[in-house]
C-alpha cells in the first residue's frame, strides 16, 4: 500500500470563471489577428499568381479561337479586346482584384461558364475523394506511428518506417496504376474509373454521391459509390498516412519518454491505456498542425489520382486550365486554395489552443 | 507553475518528477503538471476490473471486423458494373439478306477529346469529326470523294457566277425533340454563324465560320425558297462551299435560344440532329447518348458512352478491366499488345486520317537557308524505321506530302524521300557545312504521334551520324504554339483538310513563320520563291475544281523540287481497339459514320 504522503496534493486550481474568460479572449484575438492578415495574404498571392501566369508563354485567345492553324488573326484580336487582354497588365490586375472584392471569381473561357459555377460542379467530387482519403489515411498513419513508437528500434518499427518513407517517395500515379491493375484487372474487385457506372441514372443533389445515397436511403447505390471511390481513395490516402505515421512516431517517442509515462508504466498500467489515455493527448497535438497542411494539399494534390481514375474533380480541371492558359481559373483556384490554407491552419491553431492551455497562455 | 512531485511506485522506488507537460485528466484543459493520484487510481481500478480492456477490446474488435466486412462486401459486390447490355442476335450489317444487329451498349475511352461544352460557336477541332457527329452529323459531304453518308443535305448546286449556292435537305429529318429539320431551321443556324448580331449567336469564336468564309464572312444573306431548300448568297464568288459548310453543325434553333444550353443536358437532349441523342454530359469527362429512332439511317446501338481517360496507361487498364469496351489513344506498347491479343479487335479508319510532318521554321540559321542542307536533313531521316518503332501497329503508312490522298492538291507523282545518309553527307559537304546545330521543339504525344519524344530522339541520333547536332526541348501545347518560331523545327500533324486550308499554313503571310524586322522572308520560306505567290493566288481563286486541283498539285511539286520546308514522315490512321464482341466501330476520320454501324455481341 502506498503511503499517503507519497501522493502529492494537487495544487490549488484557479478560478474557473476567470480561466474561461481568459481562454476565449485569447482565442478571439487569435482569430481576429488571423482574419485581419488574410486579405494581405490573398493580395500578395493574387499578385504573384497573376504575374507568373502572364510570364508563361501561350495566348489564351489564340487557344480559344482554335489554335494558330485554325484561328483567324482578326478573330483572335477581337477576343483579346473582349477579354481585356489588350489592356496593360496593371489595368488587367486592378480589374481582376475589383471583381474579386465583389465576390466574382471571373469567367472561364475554356469552360465558357462562370468559375464559381464550374467549381461548384467539380469541388464535391474532390471533397468526397479527399475526405475518404483522410478517413483512410489518418487512422492508418496514426496506428502505424504509434506502433512504431512503442516498438522503437524493433523490426516492426523498421517495417513501419519503411512503409512511411516508401509512401512519401513512391510516385502516386504509379501506385494508382498498380492498384488498378491488381484490383480491377486481375481480381476484378473494384472498378477503376469514374464515380458511377456508365449509364447510371443516379441523381445527385449535393454533388457528394455517398452523402446523397445515404440521404436517399439508397444503400445499394451507396455500395456502388464506395466501390468506385475505393481505389482512388486508397491511392490518395497513402501520402497522408505516411506523413502522419512519421510525425506520429516522432511525437509519440518524445512523449513516451517523459517521466509521467514512465511513472504510469511503473504503476503497471497497460501499454494501450498509457498510449490512448496518457500519451495520446500530448502526442497528437503536433499532428493537428500536420493535418492543417495535409488537408488543403489534398484538395489540389488529387490531380494525378483524378487522371488515373478518371475522377472529375478540381485537380483535373486545374490542369486543363493550365494547359489552355485559362488565367482566370488558375488565379481563382489558387486564391481559393490560399484561403483554404489560412482557414484550415486557423482552425488547427484554434484546436491547438483549445486542447493545450499552454498555447492559450502564450 | 511547476510542482515537484514525489511519487512512490508500488515497488517502493522513489522518484521525482518535475516537468512542464500538461498531464491528462478526465478532460482537456486541466492545468495540472503532474500525474494526478485520482487519475492513476481510476485507471488502475478499471484495468483490474477488466472494464477498460473489455470495452476497448470490444471496440477495437468491432472496428476491425466491421472494416474487414465492409471491404469484403464492397469487393464482393463485384457484379457487372458495366451497365452494358447485349444486342439481339443477328449478323453484321451490310451482309446481303441478313438482319442487322439491334441494341447493345458501347463504352468508348478516349483522351483529350471530350469538350467542356456544346455551344455552336465553340472551336471544335478533331472533336468535330468524332463525337460531336454522334449528335450533329456533318451537314453535307465534301467534294473529292470524302462522302459523308449520314449527311443531312441531299444535294448541292451553285450558280454559274459562284455567288448563289443552293442546298436541298433530305426530307423527313427530325431534331431530337421531334421537330422537323427544315430549311428555315438550317438557315437560322447559318445566320447565327455568319452574322455577329444574330440573336441566336453565342459568344464563341466561330472559327469554323471564319476559316471557311473569312472575317467578316463573305456572305450576304441566307434565303429559304421552300421547305427543304435554302440559298446562301455570297459576296465573293466561290467554286464550292461544301467543305466550308461541312464544319458547321445544325442545332435545334429552339435550343439555341436557351441560355446556357451548351452544358445543360436537358437542352442538349433536344438540340441534336444526328443518330444519337445526348442523355448525359459531364463537361470534360464524359458524354452519354441513346440511339435516336427518328434518324434517317438505322442506328444499331441502344446506348453509347464516351469517357475521357487522361492517361494512356490507365486507358489500357480500363480496357482490360472492362470499364470500357473500346479505347482510342492507347500508348503504342499497349496498342501493339492488344493487336496481338485475340480477345481484342483493331479498327482503323480508312483512309488514313493525318499526315505527320517535320517543319522547318527558323529564320536564324543561315545554313538552313540552303536547300541542300534541308534536303540532307530529309535524307538523313530513316522514316521507315520511325514508322515501325514509334507509331501504333497497323495504323501507319508512308507519306509523300502534306496533302491527304483524298484531297485536291495531292500529287501522285511526288515520291517519298529515301533514306540515304551518304548522300546527305555529300550535300552538306557541297553546301560547305561541317557542323550544324539544330534546336527542335516537341510537345506531349498526341493520338497520332504516340511516341513523339522518342521519335525526336531517333531523329537526333540519325542527324548526328551526318554531322548535325540536335537539341530537343519539350514543352506543353500552349507554349508550343507560341515558342515554335524560336526553334529550327518541330513535328506536327495535319488533318485531311482541303488545300485552301492546308496550303496557306505554309505558303502565305501571317501563318507560322514571321519575317525579319525588315519584312524579308528567309530564302527557305516559300514566300520568297517567285513562283509561289502567283500560284497560290491563282489556286485559291480558281473557280474550276479541276483547275484548282492542278494548280495545287503544281505547288506540291514545286515544294518538293525547290522549296522543301517540311518533310513528310507518315500517314496515320485513327485507330481503336475494342473487345472482340464489339463490331463496326468507326475511329475518327472525315469518313466518320458516327458509330451507327457499331454493335455489341454479348452472346
């Protein structure tokens, strides 16, 4: 039996009311600070992307008119005038920023539609794919990282590290093609392309087919949607899983080496309890930051997966816009990604502050 | 604030713990910096009672089992994902006395073809003679033997002065909403193309109009003389406008009046005039059709789908996995492997569709201004080896000139350049060229040049054997358009278009090659040759088709003998690989029959 004196009394706690006020106050100022600098970030980003776009050779008016073999020079010139491309660069930029301020992302000449309208068609597909990849990749990466940290310097650790490094290093399109070959061609378990089978009459309301299937209570369709989603999601999940595995391993090794963990072990608490109840809450904190970088990157990093699996998402759309020099689309999507990075990182920081009082105090 | 903590573990060993870490408790946000006794006791009690492990183990086990069941269930739902269907038993069309095959669904994979919209003013390229024709067949056949059997027009005539061109439609044609395709509907389509202020005109480039009729179009008006007859009145005499009209679609005017019709499936469903009606459209990704029973020719398929697959390797896997029934735009290695596989059939367009040519462009290299140097380059290229090594099996044949064999201006007397590196070295010696450096610009492979980078490297190796160093730069298509005048040469492919389109690409100002600052053309530029411009003007303005043909043939011979600013490499046919159960597929070409003859045998 342990002597009572060996267990120290907890220090007096501060008044809960004042702690709560201080917490929310610091969070509010954090949010306001971040939101205040967001326009500056976007302005700088828009200027950078606008300039780089104009520096790359290629004439969107010429491409729109059918290329040099087909386009009449007079038609090309008229298009340039209609689009304002004959104006000085500064005028074009000011006009673009003015549109942005009014919430107008511009008009895509390659799609002949408003950028917001085109994105509204494409974003749900990418969101669905990205969420699926996260749901697969985060638990996998976390599990691998924890496992490697607990079995540090063992064969299991080496294997997990091999997977993590391999996952980061191997070209994702190669992985996709290999998975497609194995599971679609050889085994025939999963289809390798598109979101739905050919000639499907499924009507989507939200653009996220899995959600629509659930809302409609159509579980047969849900199974079909998930089957089409499986291979691209698994392919896309590999990089986040590998990154998270590496970070989780490192973070858990740090935390598992702490004295209080050693104490818990000395008390005979089981490893699973130690990891999940004692270590995780500290070790997972750095991963929030990593997720804040992974999530926005997934949304535009899906291009290779979308090409291999014929997934009609934002990545492919952005690539098409680049090859056709659809400046407005490239600029607008880049800005949206910038906003996404800022917002997601802000949410990550807020989460961090909520979870770790030391951050709030600082 | 840190608090040193004395903790006595059960074995009596005493240790001190002082750290700044947040220690966990029941909830987040507790600022204690030590292991709370209550927490440890609680956890120990739960473990001793088996509750913690039991609950945790149950959850972990349930999740593992659930995940396995989900994966297996999804994989096990490996029913026919194709939504394909068999056709009625029968025999192939065209067999004397046989019934035609009816029904069936066909899914075709393609690359870089599906456009983001179907607006009338869109500058369709190869799409015009491919999938666009499924719903909107080319309006009329063109001269020189490239007949389009599913064309909407029945006859064509022009006045003696070449100003009035009369077109008679086939009777009983229907748009896909059941409304008649009459002369007024066709006239409205043309008026929206010819006249910028027409209410049905969209904001497209209307390149097919500018290319066929000039800017502004040399059209005075379009009159309707009876239900099936319309007259196009020109401002400038033309011998024949069928080729120019062949690139114009005929859409339902009622749909043209609807804003946003180009991407609206509901509108597009009623807009067509061809053998297939659009039933689904994902811009840039896929188009789905159903057979239109009101078409004036038999349509065998029930359903047809065109799917964009951006990667050639993925295209091959899609065909093998059964995601598609046929594929266009396979990589050469996949294509050749499928050709050898008895489970698949090769379909090649006849005649071959595209000419692949190497074009000289640089005004910067004085050596290239000597025709002997250009001839040496032509002789140093082993074109037969290139065709065998870098083009898909069964699709390629020798080429002697840029004009298509089916077109006016094709000169049957022009022969292919031989492969003769010894003669090439002699010519370079005669020209006084000891060592020459060339810069070539390439772009990503296309359907018609599937191994472009490798082809350029082969050319590089061949030219090095005769003392010509080659530097290759690869770039994206948009940059390629702009950058190519800054290089010494590039590869391109030309479609089977009329000579009035092809010849100006190489022989008239404003196309491809710029003059120097003083407006002088380099000596290898055709425009500097004293005979070229007079011949071009005469040919472009010739009223008699035979005379026009003769003049363009003369230009072709002149180019071969004296100018030589492009080197033809190959004549490439459009090809498709499909499962052996698929029949009658028509790869894109100007002889496209819009897959009306395609059918699928699933027996």
